C-alpha cells in the first residue's frame, strides 16, 4: 500500500505556487497579479483620475473664450491655474491626512465629489471673481484625488509590478484629457464661445456617477486598515517632518527633496498643459478643429508615455527613469517652443514626443512616493509632497502669463524646461526604492 499522502483539496479558484509566476507574465501580468478587490481599487482610481483630468482641462481648453468673455489679460488668465494649483496643495495635504486617519476609499469619495461640484459651479459664474473662487474650491478636490487613489492601488500591488500598475493609473490622465479635447471640439463647434465655455464646465458633473460606484464596490487594502486601527501616529504632519536621530533616520530629508522633485516636474508640466492650447491658437493661428488635431498627437504621446514610463520604472528603477525623462522633457520643450513660423507640420510631429516625455516622468511618482513613506503616514507624506509641488510649481504658468506680452507664449515656455532641471537635481537627495514591499 502506498504511504504517499493524498493531495490536499483546495478551495475553488485557489492559486497554486507554480502557476502564480505564469499568471503575472505578459503585457497585462500586472493586472492579473491584483486580486478582485485590487482590480476594483484600480478601476476606482483610474476612473477618478481620468475624470479629475477631464475637469481640470475644461479650463485651459476654454481659456481663450473666457478671456474674451470677461475681458481678461494674460496675467489674469494665468492666475486661474495658479490659484487652482495653490489651493490643491491644501486639498491634497488634507486628503492625505483623511486617508491615513479614516481610510483611502472614504478620502477618494470626498475628493471626487468636491472637484465635480465646483467644476459645475464654474459654469454658472457671473463674473471673473466668482469664477476664480469656484476654481480655487475645485482645487481642493483636484489636489487630493491622485495621491489618495495612487496609495489605494499601491497597497494592493506587488513590489514587482507596482511601477507598471501605478503607471497604468497615471495613464488615465491622458484618457480624461482626450475626452475633454473631444468634448471641447464638439461644444465649441456647435455653440458660440459665450455659451460653450459654460457647457464645458457643466459636463464636469460626470464624476458623480463614479462616486456612487466607489462607495459600494471599493475597499481599502487589509494591511492599511490594520495599521490605521493600531497606529497612534497615523496622519501626523509632525512625523513627516521629524529629523533623523541616532536610532532613526527620520523623514524630514525625504519630505524636503520629494517636495522639490514634485515642484520641478509639475512646474514644467502645468506650464505646458496651461499654455499649449493658447499657443496653438494665438501664435500658430489654428482653428478650434486644428487645435484639437494637434492636441491629438500630444495626448496620444502622453498615453504611450505613461504606460512606457511605468514599465521602465520597474525595469530601470524609480530614480533613473525620472532623471531620464526630466532631461528628455526639457529638450522637447525647448524644441517645441522654437519651431520656426510656417513649420506647423513639424509642430504636429513633435507633439507626440513632447506628450510622451512630459507624461512618462509621472509614471513613477505613484509608486515612488508610496515607497518613500511608511503606511501610517503614507497618505500624509504623499499628499503633502505631491501637492506642495503643485502649489510651488503653479508659479510657473503665472510667470508665463505675465511674460507673454514681451516674450510671446512660445518664448515664455522655457520655464517648463527650468522646472525639469530642478526635478533632476532633487533626485540627488532621494534613495532608490524599486522592489520595496509595503508592509
């Protein structure tokens, strides 16, 4: 009689050891590696960030019409972006604390609902001051959504695939941007400019549908819930500014350099995101449809960049990938802003690499910032550093606005390249975290 014990029975759908690596191979191995709860978290974060992007771009795409309607100069229109991003720093920092103290999903719902409500309110603004105030309040939700959604997914993702998984979440920004460009082309082609900009803001009600689904179907990762219930220092600003001691390295250095990194990258990005549509219409003389066509190349490059950057983040490491695309983004900005008049075909072609590089650099942010902080203050640290970068980087679009009269929009875009240089220098003060487990 054989003494070999009978095989143990497994619950239906259980994974066996040898099969697991095979499931995680291929282009979508990162998605198969997530359990069902992780996939729902991914869907919620992807949708939230796509609609965050959509609501953000309703303003830059409507900028020319708004300036004409309210009689604004370049400095006043640039102030829209600056106020949005400065207030988003407050919203992002608060959302991070809420995420650490009350849960990632609860914070996600609050942020999405906030930016949706105030985007719609912008469409009813009777004057410049009211619109500026509503746009600032929209920034409260806009600032927190990405950080909260990125942390939610990072805590489900494996160390092996975290870069690709968060890069895929980041790619949803291009999806929302593309949707906004399509709606912009349709609305401004059908309605007069005086009404069209209001309609653009009213379509910002779309995220309300996502909120209902997230509340019912998405849950925090179990380890994050356990830490939240047990930690005494959860959501503590003091903890992320604690200096190092003999027994502990502290988080002050990390917070300072991560904020500087975020400032450089976002200063460069929002300079371009805010002013490229205006540059195409005013200095290149493109129509609404023409601007949409050029943005198609830029946005297509952005989508490809997010996905490629996520893969490189896992393959090359967080620091090396960000440094590479900081350099390439600076080169692309300078090339794009200095294309000779009459070379609009070259402008069209260069839109793809510009969108690719300025987006690929963001792919590593979700994984990198999540890995720099422990679970108890991950939301606080990521929310503060990422959104401080938004606030300080918001100075860049305003500088461009005030310099356009003397330098032109294309010439003033050089500040985008300066931002990417700052980001490259900030990496010197941060460690590599590829392969780190989020325990």
